[in-house]
C-alpha cells in the first residue's frame, strides 16, 4: 500500500486498512525514534514546513522525524519575515514551496486551509492542524499510543472538553468509529461536537462498523 502521492487532509479519507498499514509501519520505525538514531530512508528528500500558527511540539516533531530519516527541512520561518506579510496568498506560497519540496507540512488558523492548499500543490500536503477543522497526524499518534497500551477494537471512549473547536477530537472521532468504538461526548452546550461531524459518523460508512455515539 503506497501513500507516496497522497495528501493527508482529514481522517475521513482513510479506511481502516489504510490506518492499520500506517500503524504497522510506525511500529517498524519506532526504534529509530527511540534510539534517536539516523536512517537514510528519506535521503535527498526535502520537507517544506509552513506554520502560520505558533507551535513547538508539532513543528519540531515533523522536523526531527525528517532529519532522522536522512531528509532535509525547508522552513518558512516567521510569517512576518516572509512574502505573506506583503500580501502573498496561500495559493501562491504553496506553489512556490512545492517547487522546492517533496512534501509540505501545513498548519494554518483557517479551517479548510489544508484542503485549499492541496488544490494548488504539486506535492503532498500534510495537515498539521487547520483552525477548528482537523488534525489527522495527531490522530495517528493517538491511535498508535492507544494500540501500544491496549487495543483499538471496540473501545469505550469519552471525549471531554472543547469538542466544537478541538480539531484533534474531530479527527479522532472519525478514526475511532472505524474500529467500532462507543464514543461518549461530554462538553458544555456551547462547545459541543459540530452537528455535521455527528451526522457524518452516523452515515452508512461508519454504521457498518457498529460505532455508537452519545
């Protein structure tokens, strides 16, 4: 199974088999991360890093992973020091960086920015968080951690807190539903899970996995 030319925008675009494959590869590569050793798997490849929001952990995790796998990182740096400050559009920025990179990691405060970027990019876009939208790469990490500590099939999971703007829980809901999870949503009314996500999860694609939502 190859993801070489695939954008990673939302967990909605992943099947259970695809997720399982990613987790299996992650397990094979875990020793590289734990030992902080290096590999030449991505030697000669360049990762464009575009963060339009402040970040420490997410940004550095992408950069460290790329470098440990033998690749190089090309960072936009401060937005204020780039052509964005002069009015360059996201589409133009993506087109330029795609010309220098083999893939682009994008974090942006606007929901839907990653999908928009994918329409103008000649290389894969990896969504590292788009406003109150989605955060699929965080979900892969969450799933991998759950799998290592327990199992993924038929879990009973409570998601508590800001479910309206929490992009991480949006992505996690879609993924857990594929494993037949019973998901309980707990939040103040003003921060409840967006109705469109709940409706998505009740559609036939997810009902076939017997996921339940409360």
